[in-house]
C-alpha cells in the first residue's frame, strides 16, 4: 500500500483486509511486512505488526488460531537504515487481515508492503 500523503502515528492502528478478485475475504500465508518512513532520515521505530485469520476454518498446517491477533515478528532494520523496518513472520501464519499499530511510534509512515501467498 502506498500512502500518498502519509499516515500519522496518531492515526494508528490501521488494518489491511486481504480480499480477492470479487472482494471476498481471502486467506494469505504472510511471509513478511515492511514499513517505510516518508524520508530517509525518518526514524520509524515503535510500530508492531499483527495478523489475524477470520476465514472461519483453520487448516491442519496453520500455526495461528482463528480470530486471534498474532504478532508478526520483531522489527528488524537493514544495517545503517532507520527509515524502514521488516517484520519477518513465523512460518505457517495464515491471515485475512494485517494490523499495523504503534507501541511508541512518533514518526509517520509512507508505505506498507505485505508479502505473502494467496492460500485461496
């Protein structure tokens, strides 16, 4: 999601509902989520990412429980970078929604990238 203007820390939390072609709820295997600040000198620490699966049925391979927010890893920043963080999710997390919220964030976000596979 490209946030044309930006999302302020005061506007958090926000939820990305994952849908398919017909706008129906679709479950995705979430691999990672990357957040970016508006400028390269923006320090964007203090955010967290959670996933939830509200599809109504849990697969045998799925690690997370239905209708329960599951934290998607700790924030990691590339060496020397302070304007982006990657949240590496645990294996076998399925989600119909990704929730980005602040823990102590004061900086605004410019972009959120969700990486995953449609589990259809």
